[in-house]
């Protein structure tokens, strides 16, 4: 079956409002229906779906989602946000900027874009809307800033890339710090522009921030101590080798639960079941999309799509600048239709030799690949961060996507800088 036709059918299914997971499933079985000689059957696809979900690193995502919801319900996320709101709140766009910094900070806990959106969004979106900010703007800024979760270490995609390429995971973690901060600064710049253009309810904001200042810095830090300690414990476990990211995710669940129940006393025993249900509702749609996208990626591999693309690039383009632009465009498209983990595992062995041939460091390319796929988190049709933000706010996915476009544009600007200025990624190595 023609690959282009397959993608056209996939796009048509999305246009007629068939759910993404079902659209992926249909396009996964089409080649075997049209061409009986194609080796992929229903049994293979089902095994591929379950195989895609049978991943130890993947377990970190539901654990961090659960941890984030516990932190939100238990007031831990709120105390983290309070620290940044204390310092930034009275500045122009201070509260949205505080949300972005919270996403950056939480990215150092979760290693997951969707988990960051779930953890920070469930707590900050209601606060921002109560201060007069537009709900769609709040949802979009959390969805886009949540992409920092896979760039700031620890990062599950960096671990996957290290497995596929043989590159040092610790070097990849270090390489993600400056790009993550750069993207956060660009997003904060957009937030300032947006709030300057559309205005802010300074009276409500000043009242909220003044309440924090009335407490005093020491009191705010005291109330936030155990919340601020959470990333220290989680990152400490990872960097000292005590625990893997998945194990650290489980530790974060128990830490958040213990602090919320016994220190802050903001969660009661009878509320735990409700929290579990909420975590399941947040993660289950993502799970179906992940399973279907894994099957679809297997079909693309068997149709030799990655190899065809690689050969086309090397045979038709000789300028390093053009090759890097083509690879970035290709990765952006892949990020729209494929989950991060299979995309990295499939494409790294194909694309890495190409960029090494033009003199690029594997570490820098790892950052480029992850940033590309992070943009995919907020780009339809498989913009997982968009789905999480939509499930938190009931705002239609396309509305969030439209509002997020300027911020996605800034993400692309950062991507170009990271691609053509190696020092941004490699300065800490």
C-alpha cells in the first residue's frame, strides 16, 4: 500500500472526528487488508500494542501523574507555585510566568511532559482563571510549558535515546538544562507580550500576591519546605544511583502521599480512592493513544518508511544546513503522528549516522530529537499534552491548539538555535 495514501486516509479519519486512537488502529490494519502479502496481521498488531505498553520506563508516567494529582490535592504543588508567585507575581505577566517556572521546576521531578501538565495544570489553571486570565490561554500555556518536562533532566526520552544510541545518559541530562531554560525564557517573553496586549486584572493579582508577601518570605519558605524538598529527594535518588526514574516516580507517590496526609493533613484516607480514579481518567486516554501509535509505528517500520526517508535525504541533499533542516522537518512530522519512545528507538539508528557524517555530536542530536518530539506533544493529532490539558479543563483540543500556536512558534525558534549553535547543548559538558 502506498505510504502517502495511508497518511491521507489517516488525515481524513481525523477530519471526520474519529478518535485518534481508533484512527491509528484503522490505518495500522489497512495495509494488510489491501495487500494480503503484507506480513502484519491483527494478532501482530495486538501484540505490538501490548508490547508497546509493556515498558518499565513507561511506568514512570502513570506514577508521576498520580504523584502530581496527589501533590495538587494535598497542596504540595500549590506551595511550590507560591514560592515562584512570591517573587514574580507583581511583575508583568508574573503569574503566568510563575506557572512556566513551576513547569520547569516540576520537569526536574517528573521527566514527563504529560505528567507535568497534569501536575501543574490541575493546580495552577484554576488559580489563573480565578485571577481573570482566559481559560484557553491558561490551558495552552500549561500544555506548551509542560513540554519542558522531557527536556529538563531527568528525562525519559533522553534515557530512551541513550539506549538507542549508546550516548551517555548523564551527558544528555546535562545537555538538556540550558535548552530547557532557553525555551522557558522564550515562553515567559510570550506571556508578557500576551498580558500586555490583552491586559490583566491587577487588583485581583495584587491581592493574591500581597497575601503571600504579608506572610513574609521565611513563612512562605517554611510552608513550602517539604514541597521544595520533593525534587531534591527524587533527583537525589536518580543522580546517586539509588533509584531509576521509574523507581523514583514510585518514591514520589509515597512521598507526596505521606506529606499530604501526615504533615499538611490536607488529604484524608477516604479521598485516596477518588484520587486514584482521577489519575486513571487522566492517564487512560493517553494509554490508548500510546498503544495504537506503537502499532502504527511498527507498520511504518515494516513498510521501510524510515529507511526510504534516510536514503532520500542522503541522495538528494549535500549541504549540512539543508540536511539538518530536512531532518528537523521530518522529526516534527513524526512527532505529530508517533509516540516519543517508539520514534526515538526506530529513528535514532537511522538518523544518527547521517548527522555524525556531517560532524554533529550525538549528544547535541539527542537534544535536537527530544526538542522536536516535545513539540509533537503540543501538535495535533497526537498532541498528548493537549489531550491532558483538555481533559483537565474541558476546553476543546483544537481551541487549545490554536491558542498555543505562537508558543509553538517560539519552540521552533529555540529548536533552530539549538540545531545551529552547538554550545547551547554542549556548554555544560
